[in-house]
C-alpha cells in the first residue's frame, strides 16, 4: 500500500520556495561528511526525495555515479 503526501504539504513548500534563496548554504564539509557517513562512493546511485531546490543533490554529485532528485512542488523544481 502506498501513501501519498497530502497535497496541502506539497502546496505549503511551493509557497515558501521563493524564500529558499535566503537559506544558509551548505558548506563543502557538510557534503564530505554526509557522503562518508552514509558510505556514498563513486559507484553509488543516490535518490534524493523531496529534493527542494536541489542543493543537496548538487553538493553530493561529485561523490557518486548518479543522482535522481524529485520533488512534488513545481515551484521548488523551477528553482533547482
């Protein structure tokens, strides 16, 4: 059985998408630590669910073979 995220939650993230430009950026050490902690390697394929603006996917790209990033809010994808 598959549950879907309530449309209200997706719409809420869409409404705040424009404010993501003001968020503190992740530093390189964040991605290095994340890749190490979850054992991402050069042959890894990463799935980033609810990727938002794609900041985490972009930062991890150098550590893995491929990344698939998806988000339910079109406004977030437009900023990615």
